[in-house]
């Protein structure tokens, strides 16, 4: 049997890494460094790692790290084993039992993004005044109407937006659900009310700050608009700032974030009677279970069995 040269394996590994988004690669890289450092202090060898070693690493983070971080680091270790050609069994009893014990004793409920529905979005755009307000109003309304992730929103370029009589079409070259970069078009209809129409809001912003590049950009204190697009983290900070100005607050197990517009659109669409397939197509969800996570939250009161009992 012919043996492939090392360069061929290296090329395959590089392409495998490219299958992940830049944000995922950064997170996995940081996770791997953390695991290797732990191995260095405990005297273990990172690869290959027996299940008991992985279980010990997970247990070491029980009181210091969130559930999502621990689960992601387990995925990172698994990916490293697979890429290196080592056997990996995530469901091994030692790993599975340790995870269950850690989450049962120290687990904290995940704080989900508070859904920013129509009412909340109206309140947010209501405090968007001045030049920066034009950008934020357009950004919030487009984020809600397009059910965009903050990374997708930050990556929109002027050449990706096409205005038509019936609304707006935005081309996404790539997104979280489109790692193969086939691209997808997100249609946004014109709004019923001029003050909250995402199409009108985006037109106004592009007229005030013309560009051939990124649509949503940073604005300096002197009013100068930067050429570089906003970082996704900056989108989240702007949402929190405007929420504070609008007096919006999240529930005890929720958090205010840019993802709230996406959650809000899905919630409102469900309440309006939209079908699962239509919502998923617009929100670019590939997993029905994930999308139903938003829908279940919308059902909590809308379809509550206690309604109509005469209280």
C-alpha cells in the first residue's frame, strides 16, 4: 500500500480546520492551549489521552468554568484525537459519568438571550437619535427582520444589499450554517410603518454614510465613519448601550444581547402562525431542535394549559 507524504496529511488537516468558522477556530485553539497547560502541570501527555485522564481534566473545571465551556473543551479534545488518528469515545462511561456529576453538583442554568420582539425593538429604535442613531436604527431593524446573527450582520457589505420595490435582499457569502460558503439570500419585506421599516432605515443610513464596503461601521467621536466594519462584539455592546438608554432589562435567567433580535424574530413569527419550515428557511437553521428551543419559550404563556380555567 502506498504511503501518503506528510505534506498531504498536513494539507488535509488544514482543510479540516477551514471547515470551522474563524470564531470557532479561535475558541478551539484557546481550549487546546488550556488543556495542554493542564497536562503540563499534572504530568499527563495530551495525546492520546485515556478516558480517565479526560474525565480528570473535566472535573478540574467543575467550579471555575461554565457548562458551555466545559462541553466545548471536550469537543476540542475529541477533534484533536480524531485529526491525529487516535481512537476517541466521547460516550465512555468515565467521561459521561463525570460530566453528569459535574453538572448535577455545580451546574448553573444557561442564561439565554432575551427575545427582542417587536415591542422591544420599537423601544430600542426609539432612543436612536442623531447620526449614530441612523446606523443603530438600521442595524437593529435589519437584525430583527433578517433574523441575523451578529457575525452575519457585521459582515454585510453594500454590494450584498439589493433594494427592490417589495423590499430588500441581502446576500450572505457565508454564515454559521453555511460553512461550505455556498451563500444564501435573505429577503426582508418593506415594513408596515415608516418609522420601523428596515428597508427605509437602511436606505437612510447608506445615504448618510455612503460606502462600497461594510454597511455597519464604527463612528469616531468627531463623526467620522471608519472604513472597517464593526466587530461582532461591538454590535453586542451597542445593543446593551441602547437597551440601557431605553430602560430595557432582561429576566433573571436571561441576558440582553444582539442575538435577542434573532430570538425575537423567531418568537414573533411563531406567534403569528408561521410554519416551522418557513421560519427555519428564513433563520437559516438546519436543526429543527435548535429552532424549537426558541419556539418552546414562546409557547410558555401563549399555549399555557392554565388559560381559560376561570381564575
